[in-house]
């Protein structure tokens, strides 16, 4: 595999109308999950991607499994678990395209997965192990699972990428800080947002969090900043790579995951950091123009059209 991940998959109910959920009376059944979205993005760009997960042995679990398999993602490490319902989340979308999430993910099928279940050879054979702060936030035992997994990766020359993806509905800032900081010594690519860096190092002062970042041995630290673009850390400062103008933001969920997928695609191609970020910015801009957590994740040809590198013939 080029890239693998460990994460929970959910049925995502997308509202049929915008506005407070209490007035929404129709939903579309989709799928979501931060780590899973990244694998979908990678697979669409042409990488060999694999997902380690546990789903409920129910209709929703089967639907997610079939969909993920249909995306061309390796699901040999996904198991359906009897007696544990597949996780759900309901989205509330606002006129701006921003949204709120309401989770129903306890008890979670991932409760049946612990460090002893980690597929060691599967991890060893991957080029990149991508992890996020969502899986460790769901359950306390997941924190150790991720720590063990990234240690296995590190010991075996597998690159580790981490997107802190801090979801404060799932854990506190203190829990996030403590857990994610314990991962940092094993991380090669830190793909994060400014607010997450502020939480991670408990400071809004850029100079101070840059000093903290310099204590680690990252290959790259990338700070995603929405429409402004994204930057990479070079010596003592963040260098910006501008983003792309977007005509209409429809749904911002999944843009960060698309960014990660495209950036890691660039890493696998051995591209210079600016080129990887440019592709990642383009994918992020494409994702926010489509409704759904992963529906807007483009195929490589689509991004090439977006970047003007390929002609689009529609009729
Ligand atoms: O993974 C989660 O917790 C979600 O909220 C589902 C979304 O698909 C995901 O977060 C988008 O990054």
C-alpha cells in the first residue's frame, strides 16, 4: 500500500435544507469519517490506499464497507462486529457553508479493537501511515492504539502523517494536547490548522508555537488556512502558498481531508513541498464547492483540469 490509516467510519446524514437541525425533516444518507475521507481522496488521486477499521455488523456497516471497497480502497483490515451499531453523525449546514456535527458513536464498534489487534505486517508494508486526532478522541483506549501504531511505523521506516483534527465535541483541549503531543516525536508530516497549533501548544503567539515545533524532527509542518492558502514551516517562519478563489462555498466539511490526501500524494511522488501544497490547495478548493464530506474529492484528471493543466471536454 502507498498509504494506510486507522479510523472510525460513520453514516453521515446530510440535511436536505440548511439551518438549525431541529427544523430539518429530511436527510440524505452518506458516509464520513476524517481518516476514511483521506483514504477516499488518496484512492481517487490514484494511490493504493488501505483502511483499518471496525464497523457494526448491520445494514449501515455493510453499506460503508461496500462503498469504501467500491472506491478501490483495500478493506482487508476492516471487520464487521456483531452487537455494536455503526457510528452515525448528523450534519447541520449553515448558509455560509459552515456546519455543525452531532455524533451518535457510542458504543462504537472500534471498542472491540485494541493494540493487540494492530496488523503489524500491514503497517510495516505501507509507505505512509496517516493518523488523526479523531480516532483517539472517540475512546480512551484508541489513544494507545494510535501510539502503538505510529511506533511500529517509525521503527520500520514507514512515514507517519498526523492531522490533529481536534474535535472538541469528542474531547477537551487538555486531553487533545496531552495525547497529540505524545504522538509528535513519531510524526514526519504534521498537517494542521492555526487553531489546532494554538491548542496543541497552548499559545496564540506564532513565534512561540514555532519554537515548540522546532523541538521535533518533522520532515514538514503544513499549516492549512482555508481561502488564504496554506504554508509550510521553513526555518523560523511559515511560507505561504496562496489558495484558489472559490465561486461558491457549499460545504466546508472534508476540505482539510482532501488537502491531506493531495499533499500526501505529492509526498509519494517526491514532489517539492510547494508543488504538493499547490495540489492540496486546489483539492481543498474543489471539495468546498460540493455538498458532502467526500463527494467533492476529485480524481487526478479533475484537479488537472482545475489547475488548467488539462482541457475539459464536456460534449
Ligand atoms: O470524523 C469525524 O468525526 C467527522 O466529523 C466526519 C467528517 O467526515 C470528518 O470529520 C471531516 O473531516
